[in-house]
């Protein structure tokens, strides 16, 4: 997910994306804990996407 794509979304869409990524992060953490996961880099990608969304949301709050 790119930041430029996120900037075009509304606040409600960003909230939905954040919620789905948070749930995905939980699932990935459980897979890592039970040693079912082979691609551990997915956890890092999801964490960074969450950070991008939170950053864009904060920027939108400051602008308005």
C-alpha cells in the first residue's frame, strides 16, 4: 500500500483498512506463535501498512 493511494481515501475508508490490517496482524502473530507461518516478512509488511495508515490519518486531522 502506498501513501499516495491512502491520501486519496476518506477517513472512514482508512478506519476500515486499519481495522482489517489490525485483525490480520493478530492472525499473523498467532501463526508465528504456533510456528505455522513460513513467510515471517508478512508481519513486517502489515506493521508498516498500519503505520502508514495512522500517519495519513494524523495528517488529515491536522489539516482540518
